[in-house]
């Protein structure tokens, strides 16, 4: 039985979420809180498995409450946004920085045509996040002798022409770490598929821009790939690269692995366009999206990197890739930065 604490300053929203979650026989709503201060106390008293957290609340908002909880009594926190305006989305990503594991829009109410679908997805995600017992932090300093091999050792004939990154749950903070760690003269385009609830991608790209020396864009159909630019797949479209490796294509073709955008679609396209002159990176997340295609990248001669278990919020996607022997390197986020820099900057 998954024990859930609901935190929201609106009594009607608390009742709505409680009814939604309690309808699942595998969930017990063990308490509610009307602000962050109440939430901190309730966590210590009730020991929930997972928390749904509102952002804007009186006395102590959800961002501060998330920080306090993660410092004193770490519990998986799902940020629930009732409004996807720019300010709330920005605050949501600050909560992810503070340790929340994912963010979801609040489901539409009964009577709305999307209610059933959104409610099912919401409940399923909350249950899955309860499995993340501890939100781990990765080491901030490299250990001597732990760097990945040089590009020559990895049998890369020339500097790569593209980096493709795929991530799901836990990915935003890792992607932020990677982009923030790369210098402004990084000479290779970076293509990113981050699984995320509809409505958050624009805010995600803007949040990445705050700490990245590289320009970060929401990818546009027909957009030219430029060195040292990061392109994030938009909501609802697969992001591909033309066979000549010069241009982005957005496709509304059916989902792959139940997802659109899909990491698998991106990796397959990058393999076709660049072959050995690519780097594939598969980060934390549920499921297996991208794992088989990462193996194809490796078989084509590309360098392939998966995030290590210790630093992953959920090791599903990288773990599936490791089962397939699809990775040339298994690294924490800070060393992924080192690897990408070594590969791309090598003359």
C-alpha cells in the first residue's frame, strides 16, 4: 500500500486529489496539509511514501517546503501544478532543483473529456514515484583515474558531429548539470528528448537557459543544426535529423514505446545521419525507451554513455541499455560532462 500525503492550500483541490488517489486500491491517503509548514510537520509525523506538492501556498510555499523536507526527511515529492503559466512552471523547475522527483499538471475535473486519461496517468505516476525511496545526489568532484577513455581509445576516428541525449524521470536536473558544465565554445549540436508532461517543455528550455553557456531552443521543423546549440524536442512530436545531418525534422507519427517524443526515434535518426560520428547519452528514467537504439548507435561505432545507478533517480532506461551491453561508458552526470568535453574538444 502506497501512503500519500497531499499538500495544497485549496481545500477543494485537496478533496479532489484525495478522491482521485483513494480510488486506487493500492493507495492510502494518510493525510493532507494546507501549506508548507504543515507539510514539514506531517512528513515527520506520518512518514509518507510520496508527497504531492502545490507550489503557491501561504506561510511556507512548496519550493521552501520541498527544500526543508529533502534536507530533513527525504521523501519522493511530485510537484502538482494547477496553472501552467510561465511563473508557476519556473517555480516548478526550482522545486526539481530542490529535490522533487517530477512535476505533473493537475488533472482536469470530472466531466472534462480528458479527465479519465489524465487521472489514470496522474495516479500511476504518483504510485511509481513512491518507489524512489531516496533522491540521491551524485558526487561533485571527480575521483583520480575515473575519467573515460580518450576519443582515440574509444575508437572514434574524428570529433563527433552530434550529441543525442534521452531522459525521463529525474532527467531535468541531470540535463541542467550537463549543459551548465559545458563551455560556451562547445563545438557540437546537442539534441535532447526529455519525457515530460504536456505544457512544461517551454519552461524547461527557459530554465536550462538560465545556467547554460550554450543557446537552448525548442526545436523547430526545418531548423538547421548549429554547432554549440542545444535543441529540445517539443511536446507531441518526434525529433529527427535529416539523413544528411543538417536539419531537424519534427514528425507527428505514432508514439514509440507509448511516447512522443521518443528517445528511440531520435537515436535511430542520429545513427542514420551520423553513425560513428555521434555520441548517444541515456539518462535516468522509467521504461526502456532508447535502450535498443543506443545499442545500434554503439554497433555503428558511436560512443554511447549511460548514467550510473547511484546517481539515477530511476535506473530503468540506462539499466535496460546495460542489459543489452549498449554502453561504452557508465558515468555519473559530472563525468558525462568531462567525457563530452574530451570527445568534442579533441582535435
